[in-house]
């Protein structure tokens, strides 16, 4: 597998639908991506692995505390 994946390959790598990647790019929630042109998006495997590592938890409580919204929002 190449170190730069297209959207379909990335979706398979992460186990999410390609539409989820679209939403993540719009909202800024997902992994870093590379835009090569208006319709050319690639993901670096190293960035995907970093994203997975940053979203790896030991418990639901740990995950919830990381993703908790600040008061007033």
C-alpha cells in the first residue's frame, strides 16, 4: 500500500464510510489531509496512524473527558 492513500483507500484503512471523511474534512474533526487539487485529496498513512493514536483510549470515561465540550458551548 502506498504511503499516500486516496479517499476510498483511507475509508477502508480507518473502517469508516467515505462520506464520513468528507464530513470530517469540512468540520476539521478528522485526520490531516493533503489537497492536490479541487477534487484531489490524499491522506498520508503516518497522519492516519497519528490520528488513530490520538483517539485511542483505555475507557469510555477517558474518551469522554477528551471530547468534553467546554462550559458555555
